[in-house]
């Protein structure tokens, strides 16, 4: 499946499991863990480029939202508690590499 097909097939009100299942049709998520560092870095660069390009497209189309003067980026997929977003004092949980973040938001933030 192409990533654009993912966007077309993801239901409007999707579950975390539906999100992960469709992502796994785009890329086998489990293989990312064991990629050589250079390949994982190249994949990261590709994904970061895509994020930047999508943000530019949203800006060009007047679709960026702000809250109190700050840009707000919507994300509705499973929470992945990595080093940049994991709450302070929480340790790395390698189990998330197996669960793909399903249910993680509840562990950190409750039902909010």
C-alpha cells in the first residue's frame, strides 16, 4: 500500500489498532527496530521531509491552526513515548516497540 492509500483508507473515527494495522500495510513496523543505523536514519530523513512538506502544504492552503498565537499540529495516532515527548522522570519502555503505542496515551495521560 502507498502512504496516500493509507490516508484514503483510514476511517474518520479510527481506533489505534486500525491506525497501526493500516500503517503496517505501508511499512512493516517491526522491521524498523532492527534496521542498520544508516537505513533507519535514511528512513527518518524521508519521514521528516514528508512532515515538513505536509506542513508547508497546510500553510500554503491556509489550513494551519493556532491557539493563543502558537501553531497547533493535530495528531490522532497512537502515542509513542520517546525521549522528546515522554514525561519527565518516566523511563524508556521497550514494550512500546511491540505494542506500537496502542494504549500508551492512557498510561501517561488517562482518558483525556
